[in-house]
C-alpha cells in the first residue's frame, strides 16, 4: 500500500460527526465511494478497514428493515386470490 497522510477536520453531519478523506488518502487505501468500511476504536487509535461485499443473512436484512422508512407494510398491494381466508 502506498503511504499517504493528511490532517483533516471533523465536521457535524446531522447527529453524527464526519471526516472527509482526501482523494490521495482514499486512493492509497484503495477506497471508493459507497464502499462499506468497519470503524474500530482501540487504545492505539481509530482504524478504518474495508469490508468485503458479503451477502446479508435474512436476519441481518430484517434487522435493517425500518417500517417508517420503507412505508410500513412489506406488501403494499391489496390481498389477491384466497388470501382473505
């Protein structure tokens, strides 16, 4: 990996804090936009590690489901056929 370093500021982003990675740092770390990363805090500092694209399990997908964001019901059409019983 190519060495790259930058001093950047921490910015408020909604209720969170955000750090923008300069292009040369992102390129040296082989990071790209929309990529998932794991942020780990330890006594040595903060580490950002790329996460390989992994298929989510059904349990993980259900844990991410937010009815307020996704419109409530998973099936938004009226029942069809003998579904009414």
